C-alpha cells in the first residue's frame, strides 16, 4: 500500500473523533463567548448568562479531556507513515499534541481557581461545585494571569495545529491528515 493511501485508510477511533470535534466546538464557543463579553458585554442578565455558560463550558471541556485521554490510553491512534514524515516531524507532532493537551488542562483548571478563590461559588449550571481553596485576592490575580496565558497559548497552539495540517496537505503530496479525524 502506498504511504498516502496508508494514511488515508487509517482513522482515529470513532469515539476519539467525536470527542475531538465536540471539543473543537466547545473551545471555539469559549473564545466567541469571551470575545462577546470583552467587546459587547454590559451589566445585564444576558452577560451574566454568558459568564455562567463560560464557566460551565470550561468544566465540560475538562471532563471531556479526561474522557478523551482515557479513550486514547485504552485505544490506539494511527501512526504517521515513516515514508512521508521524518522522525523529527513525528516527534514534533507528538510534542505539539502534548502541549495542546497540557494547555487544554491548564485553561479550565486556572479558570476554576479564578472562581474558587473569588467571593463567588463555582457552579456547573445548576450544581454547586466543591471548593478547593480559600478566598484569596492574590490567588485570584495569579490564577487570572495564568488563565490568560494558558488561553492565549492554547489559541496560538490551535492556529499552529491548523497551519501544520495545511502545510502537510499542500507539501506532502496531497496527504490529507484531516481524513484521519473525519
């Protein structure tokens, strides 16, 4: 089988593909939510709903990430053909994915800490979530800074992920990595 055909015929397990695209939608909604809040949000009921949705969606992303990693550990993922991807490219791809996973963990954890260290309770829609830290202005400010850094790096990582996909599509003789995730 030709390397390009080998890549086209191998796919991620269906559960990983569903979780991947669900998380894409959730993370995109988080960025759009914050964009709205920063530029159009005022002090009204809709803005409060958007903030609450942002918090609940962050917790959902964290839960989905735990499920995603569990499915990935139990299952298998397709390997990149050595004839098309050098050892360095394969290692870089693995490192990039690990960084994305780390940032997908960091964003909701620091977001949770923002709420947990503030005067407000953490909620997941109608449910109150456990508190892990005491109210602390210093922890709140540190968590907010770390959250902003994690989110910006995650956004840049996602852009890099998409650029690598386009690069391989254009310069690797038509290899369609996207098909492994569809």
